[in-house]
């Protein structure tokens, strides 16, 4: 086989892999003339949102150690869209669609661009993370999403928790996120390995398999380290 043919075949394989794994992003501002829609365009913008979606996706793949092998990622996600729509909540995610409330954007006091960036990192993690086929505790899934957000530099300065806070390891949000950060200090790559294990199911024994201790014992050690702060 000629060198030129080998190069051509290799290039086609790479191109095919790129087409299979490439993700596109979009933004739909349902009511651009509403107060929230106007603020979105003025202070955030579609271009920034698309760029943030792309950057956050790559960061999540890095965190989950899925950058080099697309087969490790959740399949079938080729497009992710942010919808800015009027509803009374803040944000929700359904499959690969993120819905952000224009009312929330309208009424938010502070740096709305940073707030929405923080939201995107959290919600986009839900798009890409494994869920133990629906069996993983909700608090753990929320904690992983907040772990990604914190590691990206978007901890909640106003209402956020601190290391050592909380009564249970699976309370969720930043309480669980900081616990996972501690676990990741004990075993580098722990969060990525835990996420990978949850591809086909969930067992609390995953913690013992990865850390050599039950999750309750790891939680006790964590609380001891930070002085049982609640």
C-alpha cells in the first residue's frame, strides 16, 4: 500500500471521527424585546453563550478524562441549545437543551454574565455526566455538577458553602462538591473514575473500590479534617 493511500485513509478516518464527535451549539432568545431578553442581548449575548458552551464542554471532557477517547462520552449529543424563555424558575436542563429564565435574568442583581456562565458549567455537566442508569443519588449528580463549576472557577461567592460544611455527603450542590474535591485529593482522577463507573449503574461500593474505605468513613475523615464545620 502506497504512503499516499495510507495518509488518505488516515485522514478520512480522522475526518469521520471528527464528524461523529463534533458538537454544535445554538441560542434561542424567545422574546428578545422583553426586559430579560433585552438584558440577555446587552450583557451576555449569543456569541458569548455559544463560546461558553464550547469551552465548558471541553472543560467537562477534561474533568471526566474523556478528551482523547470520544467513545467514553455520552453518545448521540451533536447539538446543545440554550433557550432563553419566560418562566418563574431559574434554569433547567432536558437532555441536551438548557432553559434559562428571562425573568431570572431580568431580576438578577449583580454580574449576570458571570452568573449565567456559572449556570452553564453546572447544567452542561448534567448533559454529559453518567447517571448510573438513573440509579445514582440526585445529591451526588448535583455535587458532581457543582464540582465542575467550582474547578472551572465559578463557585457561588454569595450563597456558596465552604469545605467541611454539611451533614451528609450526598446533600448535593457545593456540600457534595467540596467532599468530592477532597476525594479527588485522596485519589487523583477520582471524580472521572467515579463518573465512568456510573455509565452502567451505581453502587455505593464504588467509593470503597476507589478509595479503600466506605463513603461514610471517607465523609467522617473529611469532617475531621475541616473541624466538623456546619
